[in-house]
C-alpha cells in the first residue's frame, strides 16, 4: 500500500449541517475516505448533531476526539470540517489545542453564510414561514437519523434556531469573537499558519458558469439548488459556491478559493457528480500529503 497520505496523526472528518456518516450504504465523504485510506491515512468520519449550534456540535466532537485518541493511542488528530463542520472543528481546537494538530476548513462559513442571512430576514423563526421551514428541517433530520447506519451512539439533540444563528454573518461574528484562532485580520486575506500549536488551512470553490453547471453536474439536482441559493448573495454575489462566499471561507493558509466546485461538489456530492474538469477528491489527497510533509 502507498504511504503517500500516511499522516502522523489520524484524520477526523466533521460534516456540515444535515451531515451524516452513512445513509444506508451511502457515505457523506463520497470516495474521499477510501482515497485517503488507500494512501495509508487513518481516517474517522464522525457524526455530530445534524442541526445544532457550532458550540453544541463542538462539544460532541471533543468527546469523539477523546475516544479516538484513546482508541488509537495517538496524541493528536487532524480535523477536516466541511461547511458548519469547520466551525465545529474550530471550536474543538480552540478548547483543546493540545488534542488538535490541524484544522482544515473545506467550504466553511468562517465569516457567516449569506444564505443564512437571507433566511433569517425572509423566514424569521417566529413567523409562519419560519415555523414551516423549521418543521421541514426537523423532519429531514429525523428521516436521515433513521437511515443513518454509520453512527452508533446516544441520540443527538436537534435545535433549528441555534443552528441557524450559528450560520448567519451576525452569529458567526459573535462566534469569531470568542474563537478567533486562524482567522485572517483583513477581509479576503489569509490567517496565521499556526495558533497555539494548531495549524489552520482552508479551501473553497465558486460557481463558475460553463464549468460547475456542466459535466456530470447536469444530472445533479444539488447543483441547481446551489445556483438558486447563490441568488441570495449580495456582498459576495458571483463569488460563492451557493452557500458560502469565497472570502467568507478563508481560514489560516488559504490553499485555494476558486476551485470550480459548488458547496456539495467539494465533498464529491452527489455520487461523485461534479462539474467539468473538477476533482475534489484530489484536493483531500494532496492536503493529506501536505499535512504529512508538515509532520502532523
Ligand atoms: Ca455535484
């Protein structure tokens, strides 16, 4: 077996909102876990509350990290977070930097999501529309919980309002005041390479007409959703992946922020259907090689 991605510490993959490990046989990190393992990495895809605040999810992640450290005998882990998984990982690293060698944000709303802002404005949680949206999300989370086959553990609490607050520009600004590790000082800049011994990295994509809406994405409804969601963006209009803006995703060393990948493509969804010329799995493999070279 190749040892190209055999990092010193295990890789722990943290999903975003409505995340899962496996729905029946279908994995969240489609083709990614297997590619990393083929290169010799020890990989754990973990589950946290599919709908909840980044702090609640972060506490659940800390418990999971503690168990992984015990199980593997490793001293630290490398965290990868997709979407809200980035905020979840950042929380865990801020609380226990001694357990975390690196945090990698993959399309993370590190400065908030303009889609969440739009929903807050147009679907306030105490309005009729907001209550309907909340009921739909709870129902989706419930069905996904029934289909989840990768997670074995206590029932994870769901809190739609807290989840939403955790994703708006305003909510993430509050989160960032308490957990600023890895953030850039200026809008669009890079963050520090390392804080409290934890390395920080990020990458993200943008919708690129003629690329992201072509190829296999022609057959992927989630790409159409991203194009629809992208219309809610104002500050980063034309520079987002449908759910997260290009600059909002910046954390630590920015590996790239203009890959032709929508918010789902970036974790190889759905079923590896991505746009023309895109290779999201390669980004994970290359990054594991980068971590290995950095000695973590
Ligand atoms: Ca796709």
